[in-house]
C-alpha cells in the first residue's frame, strides 16, 4: 500500500538534491574557470587513427574555453543529499526524519558506492585530459586503459550481487526468470561496459543531461512500483542532481559533464537496473545511449571492411545530424523527446511483464 511518507521520501530528497546542485555551482564554476579546466587541444584523430576533420569543426574545445568536470556537481549533490537524510535523524530524532532516510544496505549502499568509485575514475581521466602531458594531452586515459577500469568496477559489483546478495537470475519479460549461475558475473560486467560505451552521447550542450534525467526518472518509477522505496528515492535524487547540472548545461553550456559524470552515472545505472530486476527494459529506456554507441561501432566496422567508406557523416549519431546541418539545440531537443518516449515504454515493459 502506497503511503504519503513514501511519496515524500522520493520527492523531497530529489528537490533537495536539485537545490544543493544549484547552490554549489557558483563555487564549482569559479574553480573550474580559475584553473582553466578545459581541453587545451581538440581531438585530432578518430578511434581508427584517421584525421578527425569534421569532429574538430564541431567541437573546437580549445576555442570554446568551456570547462570539463561538471559531473562533479552531479555526484557531489547526490552524495551530500544522501548523507544529509541519513544523518538528520541523529541530530533531530523525530520519527519523520528516520522514515526519510533512504540509505540502506540492501538497496542504496551499492549504487552509492558504485557512483563514487566510477566518478573518481572518471575524474582522474578528466584531470589527465586537462593537465596531462605527452600522450595524455588531448585524450586522457586511452580506451584500452578505461575499459579495464570499468570492468574492474563491474567485477566488484557483480561479486557483491552474486556472493553477498545471492543474486544470479535474469528476468526476461513474458518469459520468466532464468538462473545464469556463475555466468551472471560476466553478464553484469558486459552490461556495465555497454552502458559506459554509451557515454559518447555527451557531445552536445544539454544532450547527456536531458537523456540521463529521463533514464533515472524512469527507474525511480519502476522502483516505486516495485515497492523498493529507497532505490526510488536514490534514483529521484540522481534525477534532481542531473537537472541541476542541466540548468547550467543548456546551450551555451557553462561546463561539460565529461567522464566524471558519465562514467559514474552509467555504472550506477547498471547497478540500479539489476536491483530493480529491470535489465531487459534497460535496452529500451537507455536506447539513445545504445544508439550512440552502436553508431560508433557501425562506423568503425564500415571503415575497416569497406575500404574507408562511412555509414554516417560522423559518429556518434547525434553528430551525424549536426553534420547534416541540424543546429545543436534541435538535435538535443529531439533526442530529449525520444528519450522520454523510450523511458515511458521501458517503464511499461518493466511493470507489465
């Protein structure tokens, strides 16, 4: 039975997270600009080593002077909000504050730990992109270095699910539960890696923020109807923090989310998808992420096996539309619309299956 306190437990922390995000932005922005936290060079080569001529035209980070590391706003807002509601009952021992605490061992400790761990890895990558020398000057950690780090985080998460939570099943809509056994561990790692690859969506002002807000809001809804109130609260807090970031990332962006935001959010999303038993709906809910990642893979394979011929003018997919002549704001808003529809369809699948 739905209680008023459950609804308050979801909506109030989300609002607080949004307010905290807005409040800390002036401080964050001051230091990002003071220490010139932007790329000093645009990426000169594509993933296959060819000159990135179109990409340089679309980005030109060294001319925009827009700082990276805006994702710090997101995960710090989530962390502060979570700790605030966890600590309030000890300072104000009123029954209401105990009920509003959504930090729990079985629901939110793992996603919170994953968020911080992955975000710190992303932050290290961002720092190397800004201050790195030699091979780190424009690209930060190489893909061959980031992938093992993501897989390591995924292995830790899979271990916790498999050993600590005794979790090894996958629910396939309309077909039931399937026990993956020990294969649950590589499957979990693969899902986390696939979501991480979708981080390439972070390429136009406002695009990633709007999409990630829709995704986390949908999982807040799924968790709520599953009666996983703590996860619903955590997901709504993430949504509030992302919206605070989006307030300053709408064109022209005050700063970019970059790896410290996308790596933390995609890793956390994979954990929440498994906790809510909504892994298959994830492929619909996060379709814009997968579409962006898939477009890059298709482009690379096409150039590799078709003598340099391309399927898209430029990959990822959102940049293809830019290259066609769509202004960035049109690409962003239409992707937002698609993301909301995907979130709704994914929620429907998760709830009726």
